[in-house]
C-alpha cells in the first residue's frame, strides 16, 4: 500500500510540475502558484468582474486531514496557505463570490508542498577548498541544496544525498553551512546552520637537485600555517622514508642515490596541529658522471662510448682543442663527433643529463687527430722524362705517400719520411698527383689534386698532298697531349701558318713553282709547344699558264699559244664544249687543236704538269667554229613565178641567205627560218643554188648545191571551139614548141582529158555532153610525166542544140584549187 501511494503521489507531482495554471471552464477565472515551502503554498489570481470576495480552499490529496478554508475581500488577489503538511499534494480551489454570496466562477490547481527541513549532523573540512556535510534523509526529497556563507558571499551546491560537499571555498576560512531539501514542488526552508572551517592550503613546492646525491625543497609561506611537514621516499618504494618538520620555508635532503626518482610530499598545520592539504612532487636526483669512456677515430670522425649512468636521460660529449669546442648530444651510450680539425690534439669529456640537471664532466681523454693534407706542393720537370714532387712538412705527420696517376690509368707511388719524391714521365701525358700524410690516427684527408702535363709528342706519319698549285693538305697521326697543331710552310722570307685541333691542315695561298719547308708543331694548353719537331720539304705545283693567242690555221684547225714559266712542265690545252673534249700537249709554248667540229662553241684552257703536281687551269678563252652547212635542201615551185626553198638546220647557224641566180636574173632571201619563198622566178630557166649559214657572232659558211631548173611556162590564149558531131577543140598558144601539154575538162556530167603530140597547140574531145559547165586547164607535162598544178583554170558553158552541142560560152577564170 505504501508503495502504491508513493507511486500515485509521484505521478501527481509530475502532473503538477507540468500544469502551473488551470483555467475555469466557461468563466475565465485562473489561478497560479508563485511560492512553495514545506508548510505553505502561495497563489494569486486576476481580478474577476462582479466579485466582492474570494474563497480559497486547500484539500490534501490521498491524505486524511482537514481542508483549509480562507476568505478574502475583492481587493485581495493573492493568498498564502500555511500550516500545510510537508511533501503533500493539495487540490487548491479559488472561487469568485458576488455580494449576495453567489459563486460567479471557480478554478482548481494541484500543487505539492516542498519536503521537510533537513537537519545537519556534521560539517567538516578535509581539503582547503571544500567542506563536507552529513544529514539525515528527508522523505520525498529528490535532491538537496548546500549553502556555504562567508559574510555576504555564499556558494551553493545541489547534491543527490548525504554526504555532500561544497567546493570552491577559500582555505582556512570559517563558513556558515545550511541545507534545503528539494522536490518537484519546490525547496524547503534552510536548515539551522552549522559552522565549519576549511583546512590550510598545501604549500607549493619548488624542487631541484643541486648535486647527484641531494634534493633541495622550498615553498612560499601558507596563510595561518604554524609549521610544515616534508617527507621524501624513493618512488620505487625501496629504502626508508625521510621526514622533516620545520617552521622554515626550505630544506635539503642529502645522502641520496644519484639519478633516482624520489616522491616528496608536504603539508602545513595550523596552531591546533590540524594538517592542511598536502602537495606531492616527483623529483629525480641528477646523474653521476659516466665511467669507462672510450674514444676511437675513424675517417676523421670521433666515436665516443661509455657505460650507461643510472637516471641519465641524455649525454653531452665535448671535444676541446684550444678555443675550439665540438659537442655531440645523444640519449644512447655512444656518439659521433664530426668536423674534427686535422693535425690537432683534442680533450674529450662526457657529461650525463636528466631532468634534474647534469653530472660532473668525466676526466678528459686525450686524442690526436689525423694529419692535415700536405700543402705547398710543387711539381717540376728538372729534365725531360723526370718529375720532382715536393711539399711542406705537416704537424703530427709521421710519413708521406705520393700517388702519381697518368691519364692512361697507370699509377705509381712513393713512400717517404722526407718531403720530396722523384718520378719518370713520358711526353704527351697528364699526371694527376696527390700527397697524403700518415700517423697512428690514420691518413690525412685528400688535399688538392695537382695535374702536370708534359710537352706533347712530335707528329708522325707526316703526309703532304697538293690539292692545287697553291694549296697543300698536310696530314699526320694524332699524338698524345696535343690540344692544337701549328703547321708552318716557309720559303725564303715568306711563311704561311695554319692552326687546327685536327691532325690535318690545308695550307693555301702558297706560291706556285716554289720549294717550301713545312714544320708541324704540337701544342697543349698546359705545357705549350714541342719545339724539337723536324721539318719536311715540299715543292709546289707549276704556276698556271696564261693563253696569249688563239688563231685559225685551217678548216677545223686552231693554234693556241701561251706563256711558259716552268721548263720542266708539260702543258695540256683543252677545248671543252657540248660537242666533247679536244686536247693538244706540248713542252713548249704552243700546240694545235685539230678536227674541231663546225658550229660548236668551246672554252679553251691550259694546265701545266710537273713531278711536283698539276697547276690550276689558265683562264678560259672562248672559241667558236663556223656554222655547219645544212645537209638537205629542197626546192618546190609553188606558182609559175614563186619557188619555195627549205633546208635542214645547220649546227651553229642563226640565220641563212639563199640565192637562185641565172643569166636572166637573181632571187635572194635572208631568214631566221629554215625555209624561204623566192619570187620573180622565170619559168623554164636554169638557176645556180647557193646558201650562206651565219652564226650569232657573225661567222659564216658558204654552201653550194646542185643547180635548179624552173618549170615550163603555162600556155596562154586557152579557148574552146565547137566541132561537128558533139566534139570540142581546146586551143592555146605554146611557150615552147618542144613542150608537151595536157588538157583537162571537168564538169558535172564527166571529166575529159586529151594530150596532143609534141609541137601541136590544140587537142580535140570528140564526144562531150552538152548542157554542162566545164573547168578547163591546159598545163605543161614535165620530163617525169607529171603535170603542173598551178596553171590557170577557165570556165566554159557548153549548151545543147537539140541533142547536139550548141554554143560554147566563156564564163571567166576559176578561183578554185588547181586541178
């Protein structure tokens, strides 16, 4: 039953927490809660129109007890209902009543009272910033509010149950402590207070380890403190605890273990001997100096090692040489120190470190470094094939080794305790020389590497080949060490130079027909030239001849003359053209070119040959032969007075002059073509035929051909006469009685021909159709039987008289093509 009742009250409380105001249906009167305590509930409402008084009733829900009824006037709009039961839900009713005692409106609200007031049993402080409170639980309370008040300031804390702690307080301060219970309805009134004082604050320690076996502790004064207690113990629990009580603010613990972590705890007490907060601090003693320090030098780097030291976190190595100090820091038990100076003596010590500080440095270990590289190195070739290498003495150097490596990879060395060495050398080699000093620490670093280049060797396999009369190409085999070659050709006071990196040189602008002394010297940038190379003697080719005259000595024969300048030379003259090459040779100053073709253009030049070589050609002289006569010439009579002459082209000819000549006259034409029409030709006449071929430069060739006879003359006076019995007679006047003629009549009804016997000037056609137009031609017949085609044509009409030939009518000449 109790459990069911608690659940019911809890449900009602949650409902009330959600519903703070309830409105009366249909009336508009409302009521609200504005304060709740353990034994009172305060409500208020708005003024209701027409009401002269208000009645408030509070009835406990699920609890046996009397209801509380209170009347108020119309000016009172709030009420406090007191003497209620703590932690109890009340149904509160507010009624608006008029002056007649009639209820105008009413409203209801549910509200729980706060839990009962708690009672503090104990209040005490264990820490300087808090006070712990103990009390008995209050029924219905869901939480509690603790309040610590110091004068006008206070601090509140809400807790769930007892005990509870108020934090954020000041050390060594007296506080008034109260407590209130809380539920969903509100908070109870404060409980009767209890006084409690916070303990002293903890001293704030400053801790250090001035030496490897001590720890120094200090702190600032603590308010209200009468004394301090400080304890120290190894953090690993080994050994015994050390405790010191003092009224001072510092102390030192001695005879501790080096490099060991200790836990220090300190607190202050007041005049009553009550301890305050404690302060805990972990502090390690500084480490001891490392032991068993060892040093070793390898390739110029110092390696230092030692045994590990208890509690050391890091180590620092110092290598000192005069004012120079080199350091190396590490967390291991070895370290490499680089950048050591050569030829130096170093003092090496090790210091251990941890968070507390450093140990004392170890006793210094002495170390001598490798010697420095030798300096002031000089290289001399005291005589050809011998090198002398010398240098300055080096501190801490016990002996020296000189390495000499040639550029072909061969290396030799010299081991000595002195400061010089001798070596053999060859020409054209570059030697790379390095000197090292040695002592017990090792070899010196590599210093400057010197190179010495001996003079280059003299060229060999010398060859000189002339490419012209004034140019010679000189070649030789490459030699070692040569960067450049100088070729010098000297003759008397003149010299020609050529510099090249290749083993060849072309010397030009040499004087022809001259003996030269040629020397090739090899050069190197490092050593200069080799002046011991022997010369070679070479003679140049003859000078170019100069053609003085070219003369025509006959048909296709040309004579050439030149100026001779070398008695030992043989001269060759060449005529070069499209027709080919023609040569003549002589040891003198002239020769003859024969069988040159007509109509050709040549370039004539001469060269000189001797055992020394061949000269350049002379300047060319042009030569032109007369044009060739045409091979073929054809004459064709076009008309009785016009003849066409055509011919084949003549090599080298640009124009032609043709001539037909007879006792009766001459016909001539000049043309660029290979044909010509000659007019004013007399018929029946014998002509001589000549042709002149003319070149572009005016050279001519006269050509004579077989004679030409013009054709017989055409007859004149051609007429037609009618004969009896359908016959026609053709009549003409003959130019020569010895000539035979042929007559042609051509019409639409037939063609007719007649040829009279020699000496006659007419012929008859016995049967000819009448009523037709005829074209009539009478032409001489050549010796070969052909007839001329250019004689004139005449047109006649032959009419009919009945079935016989009628009248013959002349119609004129025909312009049609010759028959």
